[in-house]
C-alpha cells in the first residue's frame, strides 16, 4: 500500500479541519459542518463573557451520546488498570509506560513524539497528527523486542472498541489474528489464534490513520490491534496485519465531499442530525426514503426528490415515495401474495381442519453481550413470560441456554404428543441462530444440575441445534413481515409492532443499551444491579409479546395499512 503516502492520497480544501476517524465514516459532509460549528462557537465566545451551556433539542439523543461517552471512558479505564506494571517471570523487557494528557491539545502530539523517542513500551491516550490527519488513540504498544532506544523501534496502534472485534474463523486458512492478554501487552509476543478480526468502520479508520502517521514518523509496526468491549472476563488484544484496514481508508478519502446532506445509516447518532434533517425535509430529498447508495440509480436518471420519484410512475418506489410524504410507515402488499403462507398458519393451508386451538406457539427473544455471549433467553407462550438468564459475574458456562433448550423441547414433545402443531417464533432469526450454535459448539453435550430441583439438563450438540433451526418448528416472523409489507423506512420490531397495536413499556432501550444494562447488572451496586436486571427482563418480555402481536396482526390481514397497488 505504498500508494497511501501522505503526499498522494488526499487533496482537501484548506478550510477543513484535520481529518479524524469520524470524518471518514459514513458522511464527509460532517467535517465541513464541524468547521462551521467551530467558527461560530469561537465567535460566540468572543461576543459573550458568559457563554451558555447548549443542550441539544433531541434530549434523548443527547443523553444517549453522553452515556456512550461515559461508558467509553469506563471501558478505557478498565483496560488501563490491567496493563502490566512490572515484568513477569522470564520477561526480558520492563513495561515502561507514558500517559499522554490529550486535554493539552497544544502539546499532546509533541508529548506523543517524545514518548515514542523514549522507547516506552506502552503509551496511553496518544495523539498523532501529520499532514491532513489527526487521531486521538487509546494505546500504542511497542512491537519490537528491544530494551531501550534504537533505530528499529516499532509501535502498533490499538483502539478500545465498544464492539466485538473478532470471531472464530470458519476455516483455519481464514484466521488472521494474533492475541495476547491486556495484562501482557508490550511484554508477550502475540500468539496465533483461530480468529478473524471484525473491525467496525470507526475503529478501522482510527487504527488505519494511526498506522499511516506512524509510518510517516518512522515508528510503524506491520500490525494494528483492537481490544473488544471490556466486559466480563479478561480483555484480550487482537493483532492483525495493517494492510487489511488501509484499503478502507483509501476508499473513504476518495469519496467526494458533498455540498449538502444526504441521509445514511450513521445520521441518527450524528451531532448534526437535526440540522441536516431539516434541510432534507425542506428539499424532500430522495435519501429520506432511499438512504446511502439505494438512490444511486434514481439520481442517475435525474430524480433527486421524493415528489419527482412519486411523479415518475416507476412502480413500487413511486408509491412508497408518496406514502413517505403521507406519513405512512409501510404499505401492505396484496394479501394474495402472503396471507396464505403455510408458515403463518401452523404449516398448513389457512383454512385447513383445525384452528389456533390446535397449535402451541412460543415466542422467543434473546439478549447477548459481545464478549460473554447470551445472558437471557425469554419465552412467551401466549399467557406467561418465562426467562432463562445468567446474571452471574463470571458466567454460568452455558447453563441458562441448556435450561432454555430443555424447557423448549419439553413443550415441543408435549404438544406433538397431544397431536398439536408446534411453532417457535423469533423476529429476525440470525442472532438467535448464531448464539444457539455458538453455545452448542462450546458446550455441546455438557450436563448441568438445575438449582433447587433433581432435574439435569444437557446442552444440545451443534447437529441437534442445526436440525431444529432447519425444521418447520423454528419460524422467523420477520420473513413473513418482509413478504407482507413494503416499508418506507425500517421493518424492525420496534417499528412494526406499534402498527399491530402493541405499545413497548421500555421506550428508549435498544440492543446497545441492553448490553450496557447487563454490565450494570453484573458489576453495579446491589440496587443498581437489581434495577438493571428488572429493566432487561421487561425489555426482553416486550420483544417476545410484540412478536406474538405482529403475527396475530398479520393473520388478520395487517389491517390499517394502505395497499400497495403496483406489483
């Protein structure tokens, strides 16, 4: 990747601020807005001796952003506390450490350069800047085995992520990671492991920029590294080859800087969301319906707005454009295309002999932590919610999954023994499928004693899990929703369930918030832990019952929606 030399990879307007990772993820328009915001803020401070604190209009988004930053600080501190402070038995190098204060923005880069020149094995919170780039990093780890200062010093940039950063490779030849415990960083040589890295875009750009700057300074190792969410257990640092993240940086730099906003996935969490959305709404911009690259083919035809798309008469998309302008969440596809689906009616034709009384239906939803795996499997049988959870600090090694599986299979055997149809429903099954297989691969065949009973349960094997997932008993409600509805935005459960008349009790909690609540449930004070667990169980129960509500609504023909005419 020699083409990534600083003098050739980028040409930027002079009025843009130095580019950081967030400027290269999703939206390039954001960099220009940040420069404008910075200028206005500086002018306002000059004009007022008593500047006011500004709170974003979208209070919920503001609170979420503050909480996200606070959690990031906690994760970073958890990792830093685990960094080595003395050599282990047999170590030939001492874990010298330099802590940079990034709040001293005028000197942080200079401090980082001095730390590199000193040969420190660990540098926390470094700030790297060169040419058009500036990045505040979590950690630099010396990669060579030298004991002091020499011309061969090399450093690996490390980002502490809020995401899972690696997963087991499907084949040995696909593995690309080397790993070491955080407590051995700078001391141990990372060991190969059958894992493949999975870097979120922001994390990838962060270490890519750091690598490019380090190379310009003459300190770059051949690797970059990520530490996943610092949850239960010992955090590990995953190293992988730097060239794997450089093409993404190259592609981001080649993207043109738009003159106006366009809606993309990251808009919702952007600080300029309200500002840009007001412009998009005023212009009725086509990305309101078709975000990202979905509108490319229409733009090539000269269609840039929703009224233009609606007037084009181009089939389904034209109707959806009009529906969006009318405030419709979705349109109903003709019933003949989906209402007779056997899956929706217990595997039989809609009006076959037997009715709902001959069916047993279980709605299932799970919650998972990226490092820990699942911690709650919830079930709803039409009248009662039952949760199978693991809120222990160190994990129960899959016991809650085995108990959930035992209960589910018992319900199945009982229903089939009574001559009834049996269906288990999930909403978007990929997550449940993945984590069931994960537990089976790790603990398959293991037996557990259920506390307070004489019952013993067994973790299913991977073959048993795959067989059940592939059977007619395991059903995905989301698949039916996709057949029945044409959306103007999302078909997620939180969007569709209200159409079915369901009201969520835990507004504001999403998958990310659930993970953070779990960390409170296992690591907070007793009262905090109990409150977090109750919230998680109510949140999980809501999703189970909401899935049942959506399915019942589909069986009624999805009333309340306008029908899509063009098919």
